[in-house]
C-alpha cells in the first residue's frame, strides 16, 4: 500500500469475480475470530482505564470491575454495565459539549455530526480517520455482497450537514469506487425534481433511496417524468425476498453505522465481528438471551479510536449462529425495530412498519405511493385511527377503500381500526423518514 498519494483515498483493487470483499475476515474460523475479539476488547478496556474514559471507567468501578484484567474475554462482557443514549446525553449536558465518554481529544477527529434526535437532544458523534475507514471497509463488505462493484453509478438522497448519515454513505460509495450521485432529500417537490432531472441526464445503476424512494415516484408522476427515464427501476436488493429481514443492519451513526449486511441466503445480517461484539441482551440481567430470541441490541465497538462499550441501542435484536451456506462464518443479526416505537393495543404489540406492510396489500391506496398515518392509541381497548390517502386508481366510494384497509389490518395484526380516507397530499411529506405515528 502506498503511504502517500491519491491511492490512499481508496482500497487496493479486487478481482470483480471474487466472492467476498475481505475473504480472510469474512471466512475466518469462529475460534480465531473470538481470539481477535478478545485481544481487541483488551485494548478497549486498557484505554478506558489508562486514558481514562471517565463515563465507562466509573461504571466499571461501580460494578466491581477494578481494572482491564477483570474483563479478559467476550464472555466477561455480561458483567459490564450497559450504557444507553440517555447516559451520553447526560454526560454531554454535565460536561459540554463532548461529555466524558470520548477516547480521543475531539481535535484528533476529522468529522463531527449529530444523531437525528427524533427524541431528546441529539448527541454529538466524532470520527477520526481510522473510525471512518472502519465504517467504509464495513460497508464495502455489504456492497460487495449485494453485487455492487467499483465502476457502477450509485445515487442516494440522505440528509446532510450536521446529520452524519449523508457524508458517511457518500464517502463509503466513493471509497468503494462507485460514481456517487448525492441528490438533496426530497423534502419539497422542487428538491425532488432536482434529483429526478439529474437522473434523466446521468442514470444511476443503483437507485436505492431507502425511505425517500416513494417520494421520488410521487413527484415523477406529477411532473410527467417516466421513472424509467430517471433510472428508477429498483426492484429490491438482488436476492432479498420479503421476510428475510433488513438487508443492512445498523447500530446508528453514533455507534456503528455498517455493523452488518445480509447475504440473502439465510435470514439476518452478517455481523462484522472483527470490529464489534454484537449481542442480544436481557437488560434486566445483562445476560445474552437464547439464540433466535429478541433482546436489546447491545454493541461493543472494537479497534476504533472512539469506541463504545456495551452500548444498548434500546432496539430489538436476535442473534443467529447456524452456519450460512454463503460461506461467511460470522454470526448473523436480526433487527426488530425500536422498543419505543412498539405500539401496544387490543392485547397485541406491533411496529408501525407492520401497518405499512398490511396497507401495501391494498392496491387502492398504493399508487403512485402509499401515504398513511396512525394516531398513537391512548386507550388500548379502542379501535386505532389510521388515515390513508386515496390512490390514483381507487373507486369513488371511500367506504369501500376503508373497508379493504380495515380488513387488511385485521388480517395482518388482528386489530380493529377506524380508517379515514383522505385526498392526495393531505398527509405531510418528508424527504427522509415521514412521521407515521402521531400523538393527538
Ligand atoms: Zn450468508
């Protein structure tokens, strides 16, 4: 590897036919991987006590862990207290602006960002060059699994500026060697049009826009742009059917954005175990739950300049360990959503995205895009109010549309609903994640 020059901005080239981005790591024997994790965990613990990193050190000492030698292996992690987002927030508030949980001087970092902060004050994330490199390498394993290759044209519409997600995705595509078209998030029709018009000039091979994809289809229909002319013919990740879980697993920008990616052969995402210990934990006991059962997603990052120890994302995760026919040897993780987003009503619990999946089965409301909203239930015994915009081909009779939606939701979730059918563009649009559950 060159130590200076343009080559240092990217990885050494690979044979496009090779099966894995990083064969040595991705097919490493589990015992050898565990030894690597233990070694890197030791380094993390020594830094916590030696630097020191007060937030983590104080927690360890309070739990009777007097030094790095008390946490020798991944198995010892069960005795290490969990840290949640509120701990980071409190630390930043008590000792502004960065708190007492950083491993490096903030000026040793080159990038700064904040979490989206949908609930509470956003926390500050810092990345050194090494931390960014680990994210880029981690994402490269996933892009390679999807069949992406250097030389392709990728596009996205991630939010930018203080939110760290956009620069991370753009940087990861460029590092991988793809031509990266970063268009503005479609917050307004004008912003969406900018992206659409550009894609009609330079067509992306990979038009994956995540949450905002529907918005572009909607605006394209208004402007009379054929989505095909803008390269928007995305039919899902190659090989990823429904029910196999999310193709990409994330532990948030503040912890580990590209913690794992799915191969599509077995459910779940292959975890980058060399750079993180990912556990499904019962928060009451600190112990891992049985394989395949839901626990809290808890991540300990490894080998970074700025790490997190036993970070509990307060999201649902399950771990799967059966060997995967794809040949990768890592454990796999399933992501089950944020516990905070779980809706409990009429004796059942579900995620908002399950409402969306159910409504997708009703063609009267899905064209050109499905737009819906539900009111967070206050009385658990009452029917849930769900609003949905009339689709372009819907019958004139709203009652019929409502009846179909209610039946789909009863079928899928076993709940009673009151459906309000609305005109198009009644529900507020968002360029990133639309608010689907509202408090009234
Ligand atoms: Zn696999």
